[in-house]
């Protein structure tokens, strides 16, 4: 029954993602995220863009690249940690030293 989804009543990876827990089983998410970030690094370094605009750019361009296909990923603590590290790195670039 390819293409059919049967609900087991458990929280899906999408639900976990909405609760703030990034899930993945492939390290490629952060690699693709790095490529997307560095392709747009001039925008992130720009003094003319507000922090709010940079956050919108992150949420609309970088994050979807990182979590693409998350529905099929297996939840592993090490991968959650890697994605959290990646997100903190991007947020440090946006907000700078405090």
C-alpha cells in the first residue's frame, strides 16, 4: 500500500518538530543548511537588514532546507543535538555577541 499512511496514535515527527524538537536521522540536513546559509551569508552579514528580516530569512529559506523530508527521519538524540547546534550557530550569526 505505497502512498498510504496509517496512524498509530503516536506523535509524528511533524508534531515533535512543532513542539520545538528537531528530528532527523541523516546528517545531510545540516550540510545542506550550511550550504544554504553560506550562499546567503552576504544577507546575514548585512548591516542594512534588520534582525527581524534575518530571522524571517532563516525561517523561510534555511530551516526548510535543513528539515526537508523530516517525515521519514528516525528520531535520534545525537541528530537532535546536531540540529540544535546548527540552529544556535545561525542564531549567533544573526544576533551577534551579546
